[in-house]
C-alpha cells in the first residue's frame, strides 16, 4: 500500500477475551497482517496465533463526541478476511478516522487450505 503511517487497530482477541489497542502498518498481504497481530499475542505471553481475522464496521455512528469506551459496546458488522484482496478492501473501506476495528480468532475446528473433512456415512433405517 502507498501509506506508510500506522493506524490504530482496536482488536478483539478471542483467546483471552480482551479488546486491545494496537498500532498496525497498512499492508496488502494477509500473511503480513497476521504476523503483525501475532506479535501482540507474543507480547501478552499467549502461545496462540491468528487463525481467522475479521474486519469490523460499527453498525452505528460512534460520532465525534463519542465516549472513549463506546466502541467496546457497539455492535459490529463483520467481514471474514480470507485473502490479500480482502485485506486491501478492509484497509481502503473499513478504516475510519485512522481507526480499524478487527476480531481475531486463534482457535477453531474448521478445515483450512482446501482440506476436506471425511464425512461419516449416515445409517440407513
């Protein structure tokens, strides 16, 4: 991306149920963004890594005179960030007033990278 200035990320980490403010360098790479977010896991002493990343847009206008903590209780519309194109979209369209809201899941039971689950055959009655 052409911007080099960092933006403020307000990231909800599912692993320890905390929302933290982090500084993020805008990028077009999902791997780069995950690496930036993983440094905060390491800093907090968590043995976790970013598995799924969601960009979040507030469903209400937080306004100019918003309470400093209003963003913690607002409802958000989430967008799963699947690839580099989604990362670019997120930084172009979801950053508002130099702030980006995200949600990070580090634990899941899904199948990644095209792997398919073996389905068990249902018993016929």
